[in-house]
């Protein structure tokens, strides 16, 4: 039972690292490429901080935090599996761990996180992000929704 989430987590990490590898090879020399003029670009960014570039240079803090978050997630996941509860929360944990590990690998092996998705939404130049960030954000959203709305039903 524990093998499937590990496989899915590994797949997410491979997708993330594959996208980043292609980005470094193809996009880094170009800097930025407009895909939808004025709305979406692929832009090469080396992010040495956390979300939106905060806490620049905190590499080891982020690595340690990632390890702690993943350990807590695995323990919580094991508890949910043993009780056969909350599939949505278990899926969220896989997404969070896959994304967190993807960005941690960047920090460990590159010294920075590679970001590339660049949106300008209604004049707001949204911070550049990557596939791992998407996984973490969707996972966090599903975690909140699962705990707030579905946990109650499981306890009835």
C-alpha cells in the first residue's frame, strides 16, 4: 500500500526535474520567451529564496524545513492509511512531498531553485514559479479542504 504513493511522489519529482533540466538547457541562454503576449512567458529565474524569492540565501534552512515537513507528512500519511481514511489528504501529502523534494534537490545540487512559469494577470506581474511550486500549492489547498470538510464525514 505504501509503494504507490512513493511511485507517484517519484513521478512528480521526475517531471519537475525534467522540466527544470529542459529549462536550464533551452531557456537559460534565451532568458525569456513570450508564449501568450502580455499574459504568459517562459522566463528563466534562479531563485535563491523561498516562495516569491523571500529569505534569499536560506538554503540550509529550506533543506532542513523540507526534511521536517516530509517526515511529518509521512507519519501523518501512515496514520491515515492504517485507518483507511481521507484519500484527498493522502493525495495532498504526496503532492506536497513531491514538490518540496523537487525544490530541495535544486537547492542541494544547484544552490538555487529553477523557476520558469511567468504570468502577467490583469497587469499584476505574478512571481515566476515552477512545477514543484504548483504541486505544493495544490497539495496545500487539498490538505486544507480535506481536513476542513471531509475529515468530519470520516469520523461519523
